C-alpha cells in the first residue's frame, strides 16, 4: 500500500505541477519519484525491522536522492518532497512486525545460536 500510494501521489504531482528539470529534458521534475520510492522502502524497513536495518536503508536512499541532484535530474526541493511523500506513506501503512507479533531475538538455553521466539500474552 505504501508504494502504491507513493507512486500515485508522486506521479499525479509531476503532471499537475509540471516543473522543468535542471537539465531541461522535460517538465516532470517535482517531486522525485526515485527518491520517493527509495524512502518508502527505507521507511518500511525501519518501521518493520528497527533502526539496525533502517539506518543503512536510509543511507542508501540518501545516496539515491543525492545522485538525482548530481545527475541534474532534480534539485534539492524535488528530492526533499519525494522523500517526505515516501516517508509519510510508509508511516501510514507500515506497522512494526516484532511488536505486533510479540517477537524477541534471544539465545536458546545452552545454545550459541540466536533465533526468533514468540511470547504469547493471553
């Protein structure tokens, strides 16, 4: 749902606003679709699996945004708007997995391996 919402909002805004790209290739600069979808994925990962996985995902998304500016396809406002749309969509539709299912990562007694175990609260 997050990706579909992000795509729909971003695509609609591109054709409503019709901002020219910095390289003058067309009038679909605002907002950045690459940044929007990248930040949707990063926020999904962060919300679902926590900051341990979220930080690398956000770093990759930041690189995607930077590359769009560096490649003269967008300016900073295009990328920031795309990121905001992506983050907002993912926050609306994504729930933390571990909290919802009462999962924790802990070692098995007498075992050096880690696994995911459910704790049932009735």
